[in-house]
């Protein structure tokens, strides 16, 4: 645990008692604050009380006695409307911050300059976070990994000069961190997302940029317009502290960038610095970008080329993200359940051919229409869930499809179709381009069920 001493001797209100909220309450209490915590979920309140956290309905609290509101990132700060605790905090004139802000303040107090790598982006940030942490650990470094990737940041060991914190940050977390100041800040990409929570795409991009603005060094993917503009603005202040990352789709190259072609990562002068072309856990152009970013971060932290290549080669990948489940009867089965929108599924479709595609669930805006350019890679589609009618309409006349309704039916049908296809390397790909909530409680459960079904094939 990292004790949060920012509010030692003072009282704070805390709302949101999920995993990160509970960890924050315990860290604040350990740091000497009086924490009054609440949640709209009675089970969360009960869990906190059982661990010795003082709880009370904050609607009835005297907010003049609080020094701050500590807000869970899952709670609306601005859109679609501010949460009622936000209105009460603003009326009381107190600051509203999250657990990442508490960590940043603690780092400045106990170990200023301790290595802190912060990673954000619309897509790929979990894989990149895990890859950076893996490379550093494989090289023998003391690494603490957490944030949006799963472990609450204040549950990690405290900052120290020889300890590296590698932290994934969502836009919600950045929005609650006014003094974010990582030693290395990473921005992978920006495409429209979470606009219900940020109002406009411009505001969403501005929040992402704050991570880069406060960084000592920046690593920025420049393959989309908003990220490219952010890199240019950072370069105006400190060009020697910026690493641009570029995965070209054509002959054109971005000047002054680390580039990746056919899996070979090259320095700004064109000299090869790493090769991921044969690493199956880093298949596809999107993972080449993730790898190039990880290489840039590792070099900034002074790892040797041999240590970097060894770490890349031994990376196992993450569950539910183009996870190779098994090869069965000559068919590769891939679990990409994390692909909950078309933009994510695009990455998988570009990585394979002869695809037997399992898709569907609760559709996002735009459906699968953006994926039409990749339909020639698909041998057959197997539709499940609530989006079946809409997706069938998009596929009609372009891709043969079968309505399967449920995942178990789809896995059996796709396995049979792929095995009978005669293709040299057929792939059964679960990449739903949909949320899971019509049939599963999470994308993790959906992927776990897929994995179990594939492993049970006769």
C-alpha cells in the first residue's frame, strides 16, 4: 500500500467504493486522514464498514468540514450531468480529485523523481502497459503495475528511487488528476470514445493531452490527427524530450519518428532497434505500435537493446486481446473478446486472413459498417446476440453468414466451417465489435466462455 498523507489530520469525503475506492479509503486512513465514505451501492458501503472505514450518507453530511471530495473515476464529473456529490463539493468550495492525484502528490513528497510511466490512449493501453512492465521486470527492475489495468494505484508499493510505477490511465482518471506529472507519459492514439462522459470529442482529446503536458518525457503515436497535433504542441516546448511513434500504412513516413515496417522497429535514422515480426503475442500493426512505444519507454529508462528484445520475445500477451487459445485440427482459435467496438475489431481483421468471424452482442453506434473494407478477409461470419439483425443487413451480399444466436452454437459452427474450408491457415476469431451485456456480464466472461468452448471441442 501507498499511504496517502495529503490530508493527514483533516476530514475528506469519498464517494465510490469499488475496488479502487476502497483501496483509496484505506490509503487515506493509513495516511492520517479521517475518511467519510459512501456509495449508492449498499454492498460497497458494507464492505467498507467491515474494513473499518467510517461510512455515512454524504447527502446529509456537513460539507464545510471536508477538505476535499475523493471521487471514483466511474462517477460522472461533468457529463451527462455532474454527480450529486460533485455539486455539493463545488458548493462547499473544496477540490475534487481521484486516487491518481493522491499518488502523484505522495510521489512528490516521498520520492520526487521516482520513475513513473503513465500510459493512455483510446485503444491498446492495457497491452502496452503490460508489455512495458514485462520488459522492465524481465530485465530485473522493481516494477509496480496498476491503475486502469486492474490494481488500484494506492494498493501498490510506495514510490522509491529504484522502483518503477507503470500505470494505465483512462480519461476518467486523468480528469481527476490536475497535477499529473509522470517521468514518461505515453499517448497511443485518440479516436472518439466516452463522449457521453466528456461532452465533445475535443474535450475528450484535451483530457488525454493533459497526461502529455505534465510529462518530463513523452512518447506519442502520431498515426491519427489529434495525437499528431498533441505531439507537435509538446515538441514546441521540448522537442528533445519527445519520441514520435509511426506505423506507416503507405510509403510516406513521418519525419523524426521511430517507425515500424513489417514488424521491424527502426530508430529515427532508420537503424533497426528491435524486431517483433515473429512474436505471435504481438501480431498485427496495432501491436507493432504498442511494441514500438514499449521500446521507446524502455530506452528512456536505459535498458540495453538485448534486454529489450528478450522482454519483447517473452511477452505472453493479455487475455481476451487477440489471445491464441489453441490450434485444433489445423485451425487457429483466437479470443479477442475485448474488441467491443468496430475500431478494436479492425485491428484483429487486419492481422489474419481466411477468417471465420464470430461477432455480435450489444451493438455500438455505427455497428460494423466501418469494417466493410476488411470483408474480403472473412470466409464466413457467425452472428450472435442482439446485433444479429443489424449486422446481417451489413453483411448481406458481401460475406456469407450464419445466424447462431448463442456463442456455443457459433463456436461449433465456426470450427466445422474452418476445418472444412481447405484454407492453409484458417482462423476462428471471436472479435465481437459489440458490448457483451446482452448475454454476458462482461467481455471477460464472454472470452472465458469462448476459451472453455474451444478447449472442449472434440
